[in-house]
C-alpha cells in the first residue's frame, strides 16, 4: 500500500527583530531560540518530506540540537533513520531533516513521526514550537487503466482498435518511460544531409515518434494535381506517416493553419490588423469563414482516413490543433479570441471530425505554451475531458539556457500536466521542445539532454508519455549528429532508463 505523509502541526507564532536576537528593551542579552516545524510533506514511493530546525539568529559557532524521535512509526523501518542529534552550521539559521519513506507492502493504518527538541548548545534556548508531528497514513491504490475500459476514457469511444491501443499504451507506459520524437524527422536534416533521420545517424535508431504538419496539405494553393508543389508535399507527408506506423512509431500532426481571409499567414506579425482581430471569430459557427474552415477540416479528414498501413489498417494519429494558444504569435492566440470562443472552436472541431466526417483514428492533444504556472491557468481554455485525450505543453523558453531555474520551472509545469492527466485518465506529454544550436553562433549547453531535459521530464514523479524535438535544418539543429560536441550527451539521454527510441518501443497498436 502507498503511504502519504500528512502534516498536523500546532504551534504558537513568534517574531523577533534583528535587535531582539541580542537584547531586550532593557539592554539585556536575549539568547537565540531553536524551534522545529514540518517543512514539506512526502508520499511513497518517490516524494520525500522534511522537518525544519530554525534558529532566530545566526551564530558565529555551530549550534548542536539534541532530539527525541518517537511516534508509532518506527525510525529506520518505516522511514530512513533520523539521527537524534543535528547541527545548525556556523552563520546559518536553519537545518533540514529529510524524511525518506521506506516503501513497503504492509497495511498498517495511520502512524506518526514525532520529533521534539530536548536540548540545545551554544547558549541557545528551546523556542516554540519545540515539537512537530507528521501522520503517516495509507494512500489509496493508484488507478490502473484496464484494456477493456480504455475506450470509455477517450474522446471517441468508437475509435479503431489500433487507436484505442495507442491510447492505452501511451497511458500505461508513462509512469516508467517516455518516447523521444522529432518533427519531420524523415525529411529535415542538419546540413541538408539526407538519408536516415538525424537521430538514427547518431544512435542507430529512428525516434519513436514522428511529427508532421497539416499546413501544406490544407494550403489554398494545394490543387490536388500531381505537378502541384503543395500536393507533392501532401504525398510525402502521408508516405512518411505510413512509414512511421509500419516501423511501429507514433504519429503526431500539428496544424499551422493559415488565416482564412487571404490564406497566406499564420503569424500575426505578418497579417493585417483586421485579419488578426477577426480571423478566429470568423471560423466559428455563423462566422464569415466558417464554411471555409469546414472545407479545411474535410481535407484533414480525407488525409486521416486515407493513411493506410501495410497491415491494411488506418494509421492512428495524434492531432494537435491550435497549439501554443496562450501566446500571441498565432492568430488563435489569447489576444485574438476569448476563452469561450476558443472552447467553442475546439469542441466544434472535434465533433465535426468525429461525428460528421467519420474520423475514428485520431487522438486530440491540448497544448498551450509554457506561460502557465498554476492548474487554473492551464485549464483556462480547456474544452473539457470529453474533447481532449492528451494534456500537453510546448516549452522552449525554460530550456533556453536558463540553467537549473529553467529546469525546475519546466519540471513544475510538467507536474501540473502530469497530475491533471492522472486525475482525469488522460495522457501527459511535452509536445514540442528543443534548444536550437547554430554552431559558431548559438553553442551547445553542457549536459543539456542527459541532465537538464531528462530531469525536467522525469523528476517529481511525472508521468510523461512522450516528448518531441522540433526539426533540424540546414544550419541549426535540435538533435545533434555525429561529430557535434554534444553528440555524446544526446546518446546518454537516449540511453537513460526512461527514454525510448523506435527500436525500444513495445507494440503500440495492440492491447495486451
């Protein structure tokens, strides 16, 4: 059984000014006081807690604190041994006592850990509170998704068997592993070195996920003729998706949909003010460009329904429309539509593809950028569990040479995504990321892949099913190739315990 550390503390607040540490109003010396509290909670098996010892003023010599450790939980059996003596270092005002829970399978009911200050050295005094209590309780067993129940948690319960299996496998593998992907891996290469994907050139395996885009496919200039450049791109993209499926990889499509008035741009900076202010509202039901939008969705459906693998089955795809909607660079960004408009459009998109156009091989991914810091902000434009299969995030900013603070920020945001996915029986993902290296200009970051990125994804008991790098190009890469100074770091990243490339994937399209 899991155990959860709950905190129950009762203590009197106290305060003292800087001068109070040394004297009272009458000029008499006031000795520093030592108190104890619970700093953070913990739960099995990976999140540990701590007691905090505090000193009201720093001392020029170390302060020794003797403790009594009691309670119904056993020191050294239910949690790693806590010593009965700790030291507050010279010129410090605090000391942390970690509580590292020992995971066991016994059902023991509520237990307590009580730490009391017995004595202190260095002319210090015992302050208030002088004791603190944690209650160690049994945590309910984690929810386990059953294969036969999977469709009930999906946007489309009538999905193809392969799509249901993809949902199930992404969900159930996420506690232990994540798939490494790359946008346009089969056609975009560093230094334009065509052939194997750049990840395969370096590691010997393709990525486990291929990212594609409906942008050229739905372009107004795609006339469906063999000589048309946009139609040629459509055929290449479809062939790549089928190849990825045949290899056992996962497919994800984003959509840089061009604005509906002239069909030229998706970046607001390249649009007229009128287009920026009216584009999104115009594609909603009743809007001036709603029928235009339905035509684009028809094209998306035609492609999805005609992706056929070598096994004769429709290729399941993850569809990630209106990504990074919390930014203001796309015309679907939050400056250009209200939360209600965004939700209305998302719900229409899903129901039209599923119910009207008969697309049964699609999972739907909700993916803001990294601007949110709370669950409420993440869910501000959330269309509801009935319309989302995958809770995701795009994040470049926190990895843009931000050091440990960026890693921590990214990890905390992924924890929000991961926790929501656990609660709602959805899949969590880092749907787009990377650090753009242009040798001689923007140089690699030491241990970026094996430390920064890996820790951001996996720390804090995050359950992330997949992550995707953006594409490489002629002079810039997100994933290095042989000969780059960060090549070994990337190889180490792919060899980490939770990282999966194509050659390590289970059968993603079959239920157990």
